[in-house]
C-alpha cells in the first residue's frame, strides 16, 4: 500500500502496529511504562539536578517518582485532573529544588513524593 502526498509516494507497510496501540494495550493490562529519569543529566542546570545525577540512590528515586507521576497523568480522568496533577508536581519540584545539593533533603523529598503519588 502507498500513500500519495504532494509529490512523494510514501510506502506504508502492511501489518504494522502503531505505538499508540501498544501503549493502549499496556495501559489496559496494568503494565507500567519504563520512563527513566524525570530529566536528562546531560542537561542538568541547577544544584539539585547535579546532586541527583551524582547519586545512584537519588537517580533510582527520581526514576521511581517519574514512573509514578507518568502513571498518574495517564490514569487521570480528564484535563482538569491532569492539570491538577501537573500543578502539584510543579509545587513539589520547587520544594525539591530548594534542597540544592543536600542529599538527605533530596532523598526525603523524593520519598515523600513517591509515597504521595503511590497512595493518591
């Protein structure tokens, strides 16, 4: 099968599965998407991000929090709920960033956020 555009013919493979179809199956089956960190260490710009990138423990906590946050957003019932979850995450990020390079403070912020995302 081919799809014709302005002056180009683009081949479309038969029997392909869309990414959205795969994600839908994962969501409805209860699978958790592998998210990774909430930010890229190669783009760290502030003290808290540098501290996180230099601590294996904080990286693991950040990955767990990112996965729970993504699950909450995907599971939200409507746009209002997504906005509320995002606003809450933004408020938490401000608190996390106030820790700067204090590893104990960062660890506590992550554990608190993970608990909240896991139970709400």
